[in-house]
């Protein structure tokens, strides 16, 4: 912005208690070619003006010792200084500021914060107005009331019009700035809402990842404990079985000549023990697979269908009420659980004609039910069929099934009735069953 033509002999006095504001105003005015004198309060300004009257006075309103209103009133009441234009510098928060300015005879207002072009335009307007004759200067004061307070306005109509026009221009500018600020605020608010939404989604995803990690860690810890247990049990059992087998064979050798029948009985015992040993070794191979891989979400219907294809049902009818889309969170070997249940039903069910599987849900939990119409399981054996010891003499399938399900906290129990059929309930707690994302 180019400065206006220089006015080297024109002096302006600035009364401002804020050094920063005062220096900023002096910088603007000196760039316009004025000589500037700074004072810090109304009293110093009044004394300085009496010694060396300026061509124009800028005065802050709120100052110590003497405020801007009082300084302006004293200057306008003194015939020697009444003609000096006075511009009040204010924040203009209250309409009463304008009326008080008119009451003390102020010629114009400068609204903080201000820029060089605004200062220049106000000085130019004031120069133009003060150069015009004002026939109303001698009229009596105008008495008005605002907000319950009485004011006596001594300014002429021309001064009043100029001040109101000045404040109106400021109001229009501030309103435009406010509207622009509101638009920016609305845009920032939209950005903030999007950011909050993204953050909330990230937090939800993180919470889900943490929950998944905790499930995996728990499952792996459980698998590690089971593997340690397996090594201990299997080693102990195999040693005991081999010792018993060795003793039976030694007895058979000792009795083969004098009592062949008892000798062959000992050989049969050794053979049975060998079968148990073989089952233990097979169990070791199967059990060491449990928990090796992290649990995962698997489609329940697909697992059951794949398991059913491995079982020779023959004349036995198989039905499944499971709809695609339901997923179970379990060890990858969970398919073997269903294969084992179906094989046991066909092998040990007796006169069996039907095997079925269904799902019952209760909130976030569910029960998978596998039942048949065969011979059923005696009440005394319902818990024993899941034990390691029982499995050594028959099949370790149910023991392994229980262990596979336990990796993610799923349990299995038998609730059928002897003579009416077996019924296995696989209980899936919350967090292990869900409707798949399809």
C-alpha cells in the first residue's frame, strides 16, 4: 500500500497506555508523514496539548489517571483546544460507548484492531468534515436516554452522522468477518466430526484387534500347558505299559513249559498292553497338533459338511439344521471334533437310524447339539468317556475333542438318555460364535 503525500509540519498526539498499541499506531502515522508524540495517559496528554497543541489527537478510552472521555471533554470545553479533532480509540463493545463519545464531543472513533488503510481513511474523512462550515455548532445539547441512563450530546448533526456512519461501517465489516469465521468454523467442525468418527472407528478396530490378540494369547498359553501335560503323561504311561508288558512276557516265558495255558494268557495280556502303548503313541501324534496354530473364525456349516463326508453313514440318515454364515472361533482342528462324534455314533450307537446336528443361540452365546437315536451312554460313563484313561482302552477321540474345544473356552458334555440315544452339547461362550461377515 502506497503512503499518502507527506505532511511534515502536521503533528498528531497519541494517548495510549499500551506501549505495543502506541508504537503500532505511531508506525502507521509516521509512514503517512506525520510527526507523532506518544503519552501514556489522559493527564499527560492534556498537559502536553497545553504546551504544544497538535493538529489531531488519538486517545485510548481506558487509561489510568484520566480516561479518554474526560480528556476529550476537557479539550472541547476549552476554547483554545475545542477545534482540535479528537478520535477515540476503542474496542466498542457497548452502544453506550458511542453515546458517551458524542456526549464528550468526540469527532470520530477508531475501532481496534485496525490497519493502516483504515487509519488513513478515517483521517481523510475527518479532514474533509472539519473543513466544512457547521452552522449547528452553537445549538443547545441534545438530551437522550439509553438503557436507563441520561446523556447530554453536544455534537452537531454532522459529527453525529459521521460517527454513526463510521460505526456502521465497522459493524458491517465485523459482521462480514463473523460470517466468514462462522463458515470457517462450520468447515472445521465438519473436519473435526470426520476426525472424531475416524478416531472412534480406529479405537473400535484397535479394541477388536486387542480382544483378538488376547484370545490368541490365551489359546496359545492353554495349548502350551496341554503340550507339557501330554509329554509328562505319555512318558509316564508308556514306561508303565512297557514295564507291565515286559513282566507279562517274562512270566509267559517262565511258564511256557509247565503251564502253557497260563503262558498264553500272559502273552494275551502283553498284547493288550501293546495296544494301549500303541494308542498312547498315536495319541502323542494327534495331541501335539492341538494348539500349534492360532485359533481362527471358521464357518460352522462348512466344518460339519466336511466332517460328514468323511464318515461312512451307510443306512444311517444324517441331517444338519446349520445355515451357512455362522462362524465359530476355535482351533483349526475343530473339524475333527465333528468327525469323531459322527464316527462314534455310527460305530457304538447300536441300532441307530439317524444322526443330526443343530444350533441353539442365546444372546451372544450358543449351543451346538449333536444327537442320535441309538443305544445312548450309561449315566455312570458320561464323564468318563472324555478322560484320557478311558480313551486308552477305546478311542482317545472324545478326550482330544474336549482338549481341542477348550483351547478357546468351548466345552462339551453328554446329556442324552441310555436307551434313547446319545446327545452331545458343545457350549460356545460369547466371543466364540458369531454371524459371519458375508
